[in-house]
C-alpha cells in the first residue's frame, strides 16, 4: 500500500513538486492573527502595539480582507521629530488623556501603509526573507484568497534555523518518513549536524528516493540535504520510456 501511494504521488506531480522542495511560510507563521479594524483610533493602535510588543499589525475589514498594515513607523511618522524615541511616542499616544496624534492621521486606515506587502502560505521562506530585506519590513501578513490567515516575522525566520539537530532528526523520522511517506525510518541511516542532513539506505523505488529528498528540504531548520539512497526499481526511467 505504501508503494502504491508513493507511486501515485510521483505520477501526479511528475516528480517532487517544487513547493515541497523548500521550507514554506505556512510552517512558521503565527495564526490566528491580531488585526485591527480600519476605523480604530490611532492611539488605540499605539496602545495595542505597546502592550503586545508588536511592531505592526494588519488592518482588515469585517470580512477579514487585508486593507493595509499599520506599523510603529507609520505612527512615528505622524509626530516626526517631536518626541525622541518611538517607545515613548507609543506610550504617549496610548495615554487616555494624551493629545492623540494631532498631525494628519487619526485612525488605522488613515495611517496604514497600503497596499500591504504580503505572501501566501506556500511562499518559500527564502523568498519571504528576501522580500523583507528588499521592502525593509519586519513582518509579512500571510494571505489566502484575500484574507489574512497568519503573519510571519523576521524573528520567525531566525527561530526556524535555531532548532536543535535532535528535534530536526525526530521530525524527519516521525513525520516525514513514517507519517507522510510511509517509509520505515529504521531502514535508513540519518545524520543531522548543524542542520546539514545526510541520509543513506535503501528504498523501494526512485520516486520514493526523490520524495524523501524533497520533503526533508521542507523541514524547518534544515540547511542542506545529502541523500545517498539506492532503490530496487527505477520507476521514473520506465515512465519516461512509456511516454516516448
């Protein structure tokens, strides 16, 4: 049964899918997301950021569709140069008897950056990191069908690569091999050192070998994968001949 499942998956995708070969945002994002409505007063947004320790929040309508993102920078921009230090500014704006922003924007929708820079749950983490750097943002709302389903931050990306080798190896054995691919982990030799994975052993066919490599690359914290797997049946070569 395991062999049939692997073969069907390989035939459907003509080999490992590109999305499976890289770590995806959906593995790292925080969900559900704290968002604010567009009409929320900016000083209430400031209070939320200060109390939660956030650097920004998505602005969404009542259906969950993203309208923009309001950040510390957006708030600080309202009183540029008037109060040194963004933390003190946020706290002043959050004061019940404070003066409010007073310079332009009064609500989340008026202060937010729009359109928001977003990614999908299937975006590969490398691309998300590059986007953060290029756009100079610290967080990216994760959007599916126009609605926010999560948020990923620079800290999330850093944490993904700080997982211990033991945790990574257990996920490869228990989740990737046993639960996803239905391969007995005891039949393979797995070594993880500083995120570099080396896996050797014998699998049923070439499709299985390629799926093992692809799925391991999607495990958070994996830096590289070296596979030296052998197989009894080269089912991919046979399929190529038939297709000719």
